C-alpha cells in the first residue's frame, strides 16, 4: 500500500479506493469517529474507565457508604490474598480453574461428539439440535432452581436414575466433594447446545475432497475423523475452547443459585468470591483486588487464544 | 485401535440402515434428555401437594392448577414481566442504533483514528462483567442511577458482537452500490438509512434476538443494581430477579416454585422456539465473541 502511494501520489491514499470518486469522496470523512461515538462512549463509561477504576479501588480499604472515608492501603489488599482466612483466595482460584478446566475439556469433547452425531441430519436430527440449544436460551436462574430438585438426594431425578441403574447414588450439591461435579453437570447441560451449533457450523463448511480421498485410500471412520476432520476443525476448536474458558471463569449465576458457594466453600470460585467480598461482606477494596486477579487470568487466556488462533477469528483482527 | 474394530465403528456410523436408525434413536434420546428437566418442572408444578418428594419421582402431571394460582398471587409478576420487556426492548433499540452506526463507521468509512477505535472496541472483549461489577456499582451509586431502568439499559446498549457483525455485512456489500448512491448526492446518513439498513437487515435481526434474550436472562447485573428496589408496587427489578427473591421467600413451597419457574420461563422459551433459526445463525456468527 505504501509503495502504491509513493509511486502514484495522485491517487487516493486509501488502498481500497482504486480511483477518486468523481463527485466527492464518500468514504473518507473527518467525522467518521462521530458514527462510532455512541458505542465508544458507552464502552468508555461502563467498561474501559471502570476497569482502570478497579485497580484504583483495589489499593484502598474502600468505604462503600462514604468513599471519602476510605483508607489507602497500597498493595495491602493483594498481600491479604495469601492470608489463611476462609475461604482462601488460593482455594477459590483452584475452584475456578477446576471448573473451567472441566468445562473446557468436557464441553469441547461433548459438543464435538454431539455435532458429529447431528450433522447432515433430517428433520429429526434438527429437532434434537433445537432441543440441545433450548437450555442455553433459557434463564440460568430458573433452570438452576430445576436442577436443585434434580440433584436432591431424597427425591431427585439424578439419584433416581443412578438407583434404577444399580449404581451408587450421590449427595450431589450437599457434599463438598460432589458439589463441584454437580455444578459442572448442570453447566454442561446449559452450555453445550451453543458450542455444538458452533461445531456444526464448522463441519458444514468443511470441503469434502480430503475425506473422500481418505475413504478411497481405505481409512477407517476413526482414522478419517482423527487425521482429517479434527485437523480441519482446529480453528473452530480453538474458538470453542477460548469462549468456554472465558465464560467459565466469569460464571456466577449457577454458583449463586445452585450451591451458594458451598458446602464449606467447595464451590466458591474467584468470581463468586468477588461478589461475596464486595457485596455481601462490603469489603469493596479486597473484592476489587480479587477482580484484578480475575481480570489478569482472563487476559492471559485471551492472549493465549490470540497467539494460537489461526483462521477462525482472524477475520476480526 | 485395531483395523477390524475401527472398520466396525465405520460401518456403524456411515453405512447401512441399521446405523442410520441407531443414530436417529440416539439423537432422539439425547434431545429428550436435554428437554426432560423442563417437563419434570411442569409435572411438579401440576402435582398434588407433598407429591413432589415421592421416591421414585412422579413423572406424570395431575393437572392440579392450585400451585399456579398460589404462586401467581404471591408476587407482582405483571409488573416484573413489564420491567423485563421494557428493559430488554430498550437495550435492543439502543444496541441496534450503536451497532449500526459503529459498524458503518468501521466497515465503510475512512477516518483518522479508525484503527485505534477498532482496537479499543475489541479490547472491551477482554474486560469481563464480573470485574466491572464493582466499579460500575460505585459509578451508578455516584450518579444516583441505582434502582432505575437506566442503569439496566444504557450500560448494555453497545455490543462488540453487534458492531463487528454489522461491519462484516458492510464489508460484504459491493463498494459500487454505496458509492453510486453517494454520487446521486445523498448524504452519508441518508445512504446508511435507505441503502445500508436494508442490506444489513439479517445482521440486525440476529443482534436484536440475541440482545433481547441476553437482557432477559441476565442476573448478576440487575440483582446488584436494583438490590434495594423491593417495594412491589414500584419495583424496577426484572422478572428473573423477582423469581430469585420469590425462591428465597417461598423456598419450601416446591410445587409453587415450580409453577413460578414454568410461567416465567415459558415466554422466553416461546420466543426462542419461534426465532430459533436466528439464534442458530447467531451462534454460527459468534466468532465476534460475547460480552459479559
């Protein structure tokens, strides 16, 4: 582009415009920023500036009722992260990573399997696809209430199913070891329809030639999937992994309504702890420090995604 | 995996009527399993009192509607539904306007600072809701916006996903079409209004249905921003927050709560089922990411 401009300075500097529009240049305007201003103002006021403000608040013992009474603590709130008070920061970080890891691995594998099952289907397979997507479209707060009953160890469907299959039953949300797996089961039910549709979209645009060639060469269905389909789906998989990791790190409603962060803090994740410290215990400064750590973890995952992303989202950047 | 067993997998998946039938049956069973929790909720809501705690669980409804009327009269549901519809519609309108203008700017116009503003909007994707809830609460409190409709609409009135979806649609339009209109002397806003909007309409539909649903289903934001708006006659809380309050007040009345879950979820479910094609298209174009 620079080469063209220097070689033929008479042309418009813009690479897209081949020739100058005779009447006037429609696309080039000094006022372009004004069109983006409403969106940029909303983002600045409620996203970009507040993110910086979180850092600021995290340096204070913040007084929510009267900010003027706040006491400067420097990095004191960050030092407190490693205190042994319950629930500890490290345990909640571990719960966040446990939940996100299980959602990424389980959600990706499950939705890929479901997409392979439902691809190129007729009316019936399309109906199943809608059924899978339905939980994702319905509110988490309402569906979490349903799953509290499903996980009830006295009369719930989950234990009834295990019981009928002669498998050992579980205390689900009422035991600190099985509570997190229960929340993961619920979250997979709620999220997997979305990622399945994303995989279906990826499968629908795959070129057929390679698979056909592989079949001609006598590849088994498994070999064909492993060496060809899975490989071609890589950009979609990267996108699904990234979006699942980021939404799981932010997950809040299911922990609030299903398990209330318990029992014995077993499902207190970092994002639940931010809420708990800032809005229940009114320790806004400490909550902000936790939020900054959560932000750092999210940015880390986003940057890893940027570095590894190939085709799928390069259209955006 | 040995060659013979994988050939077995292959024949099961790809070839033969038996394989195709097995695939259909499996898909049907999985689909049914995903919908079953909703069905069971309806069964509980229509069951006789005390029946919900039977083991094995009751799986057929008894059509006892008393739970529904008890739950319906226990909270100002009409007001709560009205709030949700108002907040969701306001957010959709604002989002459509901001996405259309910014998508037009980033996709069509050339201006100094365009790259910077594009990167700024993309950076928003990295700044997630849980992190923002503390400073935004402080901000809303300073501006006296707590317990208002405004704080539930304006902050969500711009969407990175929406902006980039509109931008993609504008990039796909042949340049000559917009330029030809400009040659006729139409202003940029005029071109955007009478030629741009019809051409990006599919994007606008996807944005509208997804933002509407996202607003309807949101919880953390409204529960924090309207926490002291409990007075039932003038509450600005949306229906999901009302449901959560109802659940903590009437937690032991399972059939009543099941009824409330059912009648608060039915509208949003119907909305999804009518427009499911748009949602599935939205999921396919979701590479733009989802905020909050």
